[in-house]
């Protein structure tokens, strides 16, 4: 127990010296589970993923079709608004920029924001520019294995920070929705579930944009 504590403290000092620890955060070696509501069931025969809103053509993919989309691997640090941070995490999945670059999805010019639609009508808002950066993806795998159910299996949005840089797109982890089922592209920003409850619309980690109202 003492060794684990000392190892965690040493690692935290390392990432702090590397300027990778955002203000108000502390390192965890675990992967805490936080979500609202129950874990939804998954049936690959009926699951689908919908692209809607300001796109040239709406799309619906089956689970089999989704898994044939171009994939990439990303290493990033993830930071939860509840003040824990996990470093050097490994993710695999689909990246929006790859889909746009290959013409698989075609956005209209006024598509500036996106609503991530998840199971049980849960929603998350995020600007498209941040979704195009390398620190956001639609993940199916974590640490070389399919996502655990409590972490969003079979598909979740994930956003964090690329080690060694600070970017305007660095966001708290809640800006990637678990159990993702679709994307709706919009012209104006629209608050998601947690944003309607008072959380920040932008959620920048380096500015500690945790809540939208003072005093929280």
C-alpha cells in the first residue's frame, strides 16, 4: 500500500514537472467509473449509429459496417471534471477527420457544432473543430482490449490531451459520451445533459472550465 502511494506521488510529480497536470487535478492509477443511469444492453444485430443534421447525406451504419470504417490509435492523457487524471492512456477507434478526409461523411459549411447522442437520450455537446483534433475519437478499444461495459462498450467518445502539448481542444473527459449511438451536426451550440445541469459548455482543462455559473 505504501509503495503504491509513493509510486503515485512520484508519477504525479513527474507529470507536474512536464506541465501535463491541469490545475485542480490529481493523478490516479485506476480508471474510476462515473456515469448517470444504468449500463445499457448491447445487441450487435440491432445496434446502429446515425449521422444526421447538417450533412450532405444522413447515414446509418450497422455494428458490422461501423467496424469497417478507417481506424487509428491514439495515446492521450484524460482528465475528469471530478479532479482525477489518468496519463498515457491508449485508445483505438474511428476519427472524424479520417471520415471527412475520405468523403465518408460530408459536412455542410455551417456545421460548427455536434451533439453526441447516446443511449437513454443522454447527450453531449462539442464544437466540430475540437472533434477534428487528434485528441478526440470514437473509441471501441482501451489499452488494447474492447471497452468494458461500464466505460462505454461498444462505443464511446473520448477526449483528453496529447502528451507534451497544450491545445485549445483539450477538454474534460465528460465531453466524450459513453454508449454513443449517433452524431447530429448543428450550426449553433446546444447544451447536453450535464451542461443543462450547470456544467461548462466548453470544458477547457487548462482554464478549469468546470461549471457555467460562479459559486459551484
